[in-house]
C-alpha cells in the first residue's frame, strides 16, 4: 500500500468516526430533551443509524424525499429493533418497552415511532448531504 492510499483510508475512517459522533450525539441529546434521560446504548444506536444513513444518502443519486424518508425510517426502526432484541429481550436490561403503543413488535418498535422516524429522516437526509459535501472537499 502506498502512502496516498493509506492517507485516503485514514480520511475515510476519520469521516466515518465524525459522522458516527454526530449521529450519536444528536440521537442521545434528542432522547434527553424529549424523555428526560437516555441510555449509553442509544449513543451507539444513534451513531450507527446516522453512519448507515450517511452512506446511503451520500452514495445515491437524488431520489424523491419520501423515498429517502422511507429508507431512513426502515433503517432506524431496524437498528432500534436489533438493539431492543439484544439489550431488552436477550440481556433483560429493560431500557424501553413499547408494548403499550399501537402496532408494536415485541415491545421493541412500534408504528408511531416509525412514523416519527419517517418525518425526521427528511432533516437527517439534508444533514447527511450537507456533511457529505463538506467532508468530501
């Protein structure tokens, strides 16, 4: 490997780390604002969600906003479901329980929050696109 490819690889890793931190911070802070608390696992869930969406949104040609919002809602709901199954159901940490919400799946995700993720995926899309433009310079 030459120095140029090592440097490019380091920049990609730094970009991923920065994107992860932005997502983790926004997700955790949002939970604290709206619920009054968060759990450390949500820091990682938020970072992973935003990093995945950043890769999807910056690596695709522009699609209608509703498609990007649908992708965002599916990705975030999917990651939240995986985290919920691992930490709540398997490890029994009882971080959250959506059993009392309509159309829940195993108490880990529910339709109202998936719809919220759909709406929030619009701003997430524009934040990711903006970061992608700035970080690719």
